[in-house]
C-alpha cells in the first residue's frame, strides 16, 4: 500500500518546485524574428509579451497588412518557443511522472 504521508510530502515538494520554476520562467525570455529580422518579438517564460522591435524600413503605410503579418508571425514564434522552454523545465520537475507538461498553470 502507498504511504500517504510520503506521497503528501512529495506533492508538497513538487508544488514548491513548480512555484520556484514559475518565478524563474517569468525572468527568462525568448526572441523570435520574422521577415528576415525586420520584426522581433520577445516573450517571457510566463507567456507574457515583453516587447516588439520593428525595423523602421518595414513600416510602409501602403502595406500595413504585411507589417501586421510579420508581427503576428514573430509573436506566434516567440510564444511557441516560450511554451517549449517552459515544458522542458516542467518535465525536469515532474520527472516523467506522466503529468501534463504542456498544460502549465500560467
């Protein structure tokens, strides 16, 4: 039979580690560029958009659609990289326990 006390201690330890990891992830960033570096998005590991950098050469009032597409592509790519980074960190904590690493609480 499973020792409930041991299980509760493991769960508490995992919760503490997850909280620490979430705080650390909020400090880490990933960058993703689109349009050959014309637009760069920076996203934190907690999935917040930190900044967008747009090269002035890509700003064309006659082609706003292209700029919008580049921004969306940069943000989407950065978010995907941030999710992958967070998933890798989560798997270190869960240690292959079969817990969903992709369904992060943030």
